[in-house]
C-alpha cells in the first residue's frame, strides 16, 4: 500500500470501487471538515483490478460510517489508533438513511415540499433494496 | 395513536375485528347512530374525488358526528403554499380525525407524522387507497361469506390499476385463493406483482378473453380499460369487447358469481347487467360506508 503520510488516529477505507472515492468523500461530509484526507485513486489490487483508498485523520468517534454500508458494504474500514490498525470494521446495511440520496419520483411529496428529509428504508435486505419512506419508490443507488 | 396509510397496516386479525364491527353496523345501524356525537371528521382533499369524500362524510354523519373540510387544493391554504405538516397541525385543533387525499405520494404519511389526531389516507397519487381495498375486502367477505377459498377474476387494466394491485396484495394474506388475470397483452399485470404471487405460492393464470374463464369465477372484479392506454386505435377497437361485461357473458357465469367494480364505471359493464342479482357494485359502495364507519370508530378508540 502506498504510504501517504502515517495516520495517528483515523480511518483507512480500503477496497473502494475504482472511481468512487470522491463520491464517498462528499457523502461522508469530508469536504466540510478541516482534517487531513488522502484520496488515493486507481491503486492496483489483486482482488479488484483497480481500487481506491481513502485515508482520513480524525477522531474515530467523529465519523458516521453507516452511510458507507449503504454505498458499498464491501469497503474495508480500518480503524487506526496510535499509528496502528487496531480494528477492521464490518459494514452492514443501515436500516434507514437520511438525506444521502434524493427520491427521484416526480409524484413524491418530497418533490414539492423541500424541507422534508429524504428518508430511505431498507425493505429487502436480501436484495439490498431501499425504498422512499413516503412513496415507496425504489432507491437508485449508483448515480 | 393509530393512522391508516396502507391496507396492510392492519393485521389479518385486526381486519377481522374491523370487518366484524362493519357487519354489526350493517345489521344494527341504530346502535351506532350516536357513537360519534360531538366528534368532527375533517376531509382534506387536495384533489377532487367526490365519491370518496362523500363516502367518508356519510360514514361520519351516520355515526352522529359532523364534518368539515375542503374538496380541492385551490380552495385551501395549500394554494397559498402552506405545507401539509402545517395544515395538519392546524386541522388537529379543529377536528378529531382526518381523511386526507393528495395527488402527491406520501403526503398523508407526512401529515400523520405531525398530526395530533388519527389520519386516514384517502388516496395519494398512484400509491395507496387503503379504504378502497378495505371496502373490497368487506364486500367479498360479506357477499361470498369469507375471505378464503375462491377463484377471483380481475379484468381490464391490470398494469396501471392501483386498486387491483392493492387488492391482490391484501388477498395474498388469505388462503386458497386462485387468481385469474384477464387483460390485453399491453395491460398485463406487472412482473413485480407476479413475483409476489410466486413468493407466496399463490396460484394464478393469465388470459386475454373474459369469455374463456368467466364460467369458473366466484368473484369477477371489473376495472376500466381506457382508450388512451392502447398503442393504437385499431387494437383498442379489436380488443375492447373482450372486456365489456354484457348480459351474454353473464349467462356463462356461475349463479353464485358476484360482480364488483370500484366505480365510476364508463362502459365496461353494460347497464343491462345492473338488474342481474349478481351485479354487486352498488352494494360495494354501500359497504364502503360501513367499512369507513368501522374504521373511524376503531381509530377513535370508540366501542359500539
Ligand atoms: Zn419518494
């Protein structure tokens, strides 16, 4: 693995599908914080061909990684403390995601009432199906 | 506090209790003439649906309650840009229970989440119309005798028909029901409904012509086939007679068959069928009032 600065405390998100790291950067709200973030793109990988890696220097309690489970639960979350990987977290599908994606159904109440949160609920864990809480339209995961 | 958003909100057992109450209301209307004295129902209709609104209002009036509300968005505060959440908070101060119809899907759920009073979804776009489904179930239960063990034919536009999809889902919770889908190729039942039927191991068949199957049906549920749903006029002219219920077709049906239709009908059931004792669609409208009476009482926590 490339070593772009050692992290003292934070996360190394590994096995991100190539090209998706920037999307994840925004979905995790990393653009809004002042921490050191390394986005490493197109790393060669035996398993995936190419992959992306995100390194985030931060308090490990600070980041909400639930949304990652929705985006891609195959991402490996390495928790770093004292410069060492202390834990590999398993991602699960969150039961509900709020304001991560928008409902695209033009007949949905969220299309006319802007202040409503966009809530999607996991309705079929087997097929990873999320539906809009209001109109039950299926979520389109990949943009 | 309990609301009604989808026909599946109630368990089969809870529906049984609700339908028992509705049946008792049918038999002894006098007993229930004052159970809602002093209570008010608000009908908040952001799009016109006169039949549904009047059915709700008749239900509340039959229970001794009174009604208030609006029948289209332009005559309400929504026209001034008020959100559904704000409207329901205000309505909560005026009424004890609210029936809301809205062209946008999920609007009644938004209302329910902020409401201080029970909210009934009276139709939200192409999404849900639970009191229609409850009406259909009560009608079948009352006229067929129970909700298990029959062959039901659903005829007409099975692709876009929200009423039909809801009814199928609701019936899938009962046993030994055989579904016969009668529609033109263009208006076939969607695959996701077929998937649900397969998952539940329900038996079904799909046919093009009503004539071929009418003789085996215990229940025939008719819906409209709209001209504009067809790709071309030629197909419409060629196919439309397959889906119009006539006296001749009724001659092929069982003596015990019951014919239902959510109404309003256009021409898919010829008026000559109306006098046939098996034509039950006007009774169905009556059951719509009974089931709404039972629903209002249940959501208000009132005993008979
Ligand atoms: Zn939606």
